[in-house]
C-alpha cells in the first residue's frame, strides 16, 4: 500500500435491539509514524438501529420503487 494506492475497508454495523450511535477509530502506521483517524458522518456519529418488529422494504431498481421485503 502507498499514498497513491488507497486501502478500502468495508464496515458492517448491525444491531438486534438498540438504537446505537457510533464512530470508528482507525489506528494506522506508515514509515515509522502512527496515528488514529476518526471516521464519522461529517462530524456526527453514525446511527444504527434495530428494525425488530417493523416492516422491511427493498428497493426494486427495475420498477424504481420500494417493495415489501420477502
């Protein structure tokens, strides 16, 4: 990895029963230097909440509309 070859990370957040606010702290090191980068939603924490007991939908790209998830 180099400064011209970025690293891509996939972060998946799930919850079963809470309304959670969170951010990611990424520790890094390069050429003897170290640091921590905070990853958030433009200065605000990300939000992940449970949908237990609520209806679920998916986006049908061909019909261009939301449909019930089955």
